[in-house]
């Protein structure tokens, strides 16, 4: 973990003052959504994976040139799939990381004109010195080699959730494929193997931080002090460019040869019967596939074909970072959709490192009525397993959930182990807790840290999830010092609701390498999103 020095406390408090002056900008930053409006009469609303944020300058140039407005909405792979399964799709195009999610979601066959815009493999990026120590430089590396390093306690890595993000899903399926001996196709019978369960559980025990977004995983890695991450090759390149600019050690790219998966970035039109939008979409797609723009896309670290890289872009795909442009990208065979979801359910309930989550929920007087009702509804989606299962957020038997209701002080601590009756009882406590009193987020977060100190955090993916709807009393400076002294790598993810002060929450996020979610429009969705981060 990257420890924040005490000297940074003052800087973080200064940041709070700065952020208070730009609250409006903060609101738009929560999701990363971006619009390009230059007076066009047609607007394309595109539902996209977060990795495409790095292509916004290219989209901006198109919108300016063609006077076609573009609105980018960034969501995870599962949400994109679910959006396509809905009765109506309020988007004009979808741009997931992989065709896998079009196949799984577009049962009504509304997506047309889908074409791959770029190709990027899912790889390991390992600190150069560690990669050399492990003997991973200058040779082919298998998934078993990676597993051996993890079991020896020599390798830990950051990875997105396999049930919420394509990069994590693709890596996980690649691990399964390799550990099963590279079958023609993964089957349900293969997944029942005790040996597979033991090996994949051991491999995933090496995950030291998780995320619901590939792009945010890169940002988190850059803000921390971690040894490795699993991500798209293009985002490893982007991270290396930032690390090199800061004079820090770069990552060595490792391609697991027996479990290599690819993201093919398909852009498809959602046919809602509007010919003007279809014409605008085809113009955008033609622009993105033009030789000039394909070259620009390649400059971002994305490949634009299955073989090779243009000579003028070799300075981006650097061999001293371990990037192999001569490698023929031959991906694994993805399982059938029903088997894929069996894989994902096993990941969530049996294979992954169990979550250890502290929910600090604001029950101050201002939460009375609708606010409290929305919190209860949101927690029902997480704690009640029939609901959680629909979003692939269900708990495992080893999982621990802790509730700390608070107002101007904490009211108590309630703990549920596993995924059965204790979890339902915890939901009942959420449902019955009354609203009243003031607000002190720092007292609640500090109590959460105290509770976590009694666990071996290496055995879990820990997080504090804090919801508040008002400006907090209490001393942020004292809390930051206490957090520093605790020496734990525990992110504090905040959900902003009602009249919460985004500046106060952003200081917590910056200090703990976390992020703030905006729940003012969709509190249930915000809870669902943040749970995907641990």
C-alpha cells in the first residue's frame, strides 16, 4: 500500500477547500461520463466501457468536425449487458470491451453494424525489478508460473472484479482455461473439479486490491504502491507513460501464453428506428475505422489488428517494457453463455478472496422519510441474496459484513458472517434503524477501522462503504492522522446523497486511494456500483 505521510494531511485539507469551490464540476466527475456538444442537430448517446475514456480526444475531434453531438456514458460490462436485455434501450450505440457482452446481452437482436474498433490483450503488468526477480523477463510465462509465484508469497496483484468488469472477467476465464489444461471449451463438469477449485482459489488469493472499473484500476495503481496489476495492455502502456514521467519504476508486460484473452472493442448501433441517428452512427464508425484515426488509436496503445504494429508507433509499444508486437494474438475460446455465468457465479461465491465490508450508514435526522427508505432499498439489493444474485454481487460463505449506523456518533456495531441467516438479520437491522440526530462521518469511519483491526486483512478484500446525506461535523485532520497511524490499506468508498459535502468525501477518497460515488440520482445504483469494488 502507498502510505500517505502525515505531511500530506495539510495538503488534503487544503484540497477540501479547493473542492468546495468547484462542487458543480465534482458532480460531473463522479462517473466520468462526458459529452461533446458543438451545436449538432443529432446526438449519439453511447454506452461504453471505461477504457474508452482514453479515446475522448478522438471523439471530440469528430464531434467538432461533423457537428454530431456525442454523449459517452461509462458503465461496467455487466451493466452494458443488462442494458441490452432491458425492454427498451435508451442508448443509440454500445461500445463494450468485448463482443462477449453483445452476445450475452443482445437477445432481442437490436444491435447492428457492430465492428471491432481496436484489439488489446489482457496482460499482467509487473514491476520491472520484481519481474526480473521472478524470472519472467525474456521468456514465455504460463498461468502455472504465475500461480507458483503467488503461492510462494512473491507476487500480489490488483485486478478488477470478474463479475463487474471485462478485464477481470477475461483474465479469470483465461486462468480457468489454463488451469484446466486448455480444453476446446470449458464445461460445467470441468468446473466441479476439486483440484480446479483449490488452484484458482490460490491464484485469486494473490489479489491485493480490486475495482469495478479497468480505467479506475489504473488510476488506483498509480496512486498506490503496488507490485502488479492485471489490465488491458493499452492501460499498462498508459500507466507506464505516467510512471516514467514521474521518474518511477515501470511495469514489465507478461502475456500468460496458455490463458491469453483479448478485448476486441466492438462498436454497435442500437436500432431504435431513427434513420438520422443510424446515419450519424455509421459516419462515426467510418471515421474511427479510417486509416488516419486507426493510427491515432494505435498511438494510445491499442492494436488495430491481430498482427503487428505500424513502424511509426513502435515507440508506444516498447520492447523494453516487455511488449511483444511480433506475437500473434491467439486468444482462448470463451465458454458458452450459460457456462460463462456458471464461472462468474463460482467466482463470486467460492473462488475469489472473500470481502470484508464495513457499511457506515448515515441515520441522521435529515435521512428521515425518503432518504432512509432508499437506503433500505439499496441495502436489500446487497444483503438479500436473491437480489444480489441478479447483479452477481452475492456473498460467499467466508464473507463478513459489518453495519455501523451513525448520526453525530456511532450507534453500535452489527456483524454478519457468511451468506445465510446472519446476513438477513443484518438487513433487518438496516430496516429497523430509526433516523435522528446530527452527522459525523469521521467517527463512523474511525470505528470501522477499529473493527477491521481485529481481522487478518490479508485473507480478505476489505473496504469501508460510507453513505452520508449531510455536511459532517467532527475533525477530518484527526481522522486522517488516525488512518495514517493504523497502517492499513483500506479504501473508504463514499456515497454522496442529499446535501452531502463532496469536498469532505473527496478528501477521504484521496487519503485512502478510493473514490466517491454520486447517489443523488440513483442511490440503489450507486450502492450496486460501489459493492463491485470489493
